[in-house]
C-alpha cells in the first residue's frame, strides 16, 4: 500500500531510474498517487514521494478530484528549456506545513511521455512551470529545501527538524525499516513492485 513519505526518508534523495514499461501496475500506482495527492490537498506528487524509485509524477493544478480532466502524468520528464526567473511560495507534501519563497525559472519546456506512451512537449509558465520543476527535481533526489536561501534555511531548520523527528519516530515504531534497508530495497527495485 502506497503512502506519502516524509523527510528524510531515503527515497527522497534517491536518483530515480527511467520507466521502461508502462503496464497495469504502473497505472494502478498512478491512480493511487492521485488519490493520496488529493487526500493531502496537493497539486503534484512524484513517484519517489511514495518510495517508488522510478521517473514519473502526477499533477492536477486544481487539486480537485472532481476535475479528472485536469489530471496529467509525466513519465521520464526532462526539462529542455528554461526562461527568466521569479520567486514564489512553494510547499511539499513530504514537508507538511513548511512553505517558503523559492526562486525558479518562470517558464519551462518539458518533454515527457504520458500514460499511453505518447511523447508530449509542454510549455508552461507560472504555477504550472513551478510544479513541473518541483516534481522533476524530486525524481533526481533534489528537494525544494535545497533552494532555500541560507537565512531562510536557518529560520526554517526547527520546522524541518520536527518533520525529520516525526519520520525517525515512525522508524522506531517499526513503520519503516532502517535507512540502509530502505536503500537496499530501492536499489533492488524491479521495473515495478512494492517497497517499504
């Protein structure tokens, strides 16, 4: 059963592998990820946020399960163009309650595949651009906290420490194995299958 993992779960720093097979197991995971995302009131969720070390993410900028026409799946995404930059507040489902202004390119072009295996090229700006960059970063083990300005990181360190303490407590309760065991499971991940 999939669940959103919180920092510092090792999957969040894991360099995900490309998807090589779009099958029913992947489609089932995508549906579960949308459901988890909606339950958490998010607009995007990357596979490694549910401890799947593969390069795909789901997105619905409306955050509304009643608008399935806005659902998008990006498989093996690649940002191929960036333009200008601005600051805008971001949050992350793996860092509940932590929001901060982040500087990112304002416009991007992304090449990916959809759930039917069709190549898609998307030109995006503003929130759409930011969400695409945030989720693509996840797939490469990069987190939005890595983009915090030093003084902002210092100010938010206590909240980040609270999230970390929550994850460590869940490990102590046996809800997650050790970091080393999680990394071993991620390394051994087949094309598709469950991981703790």
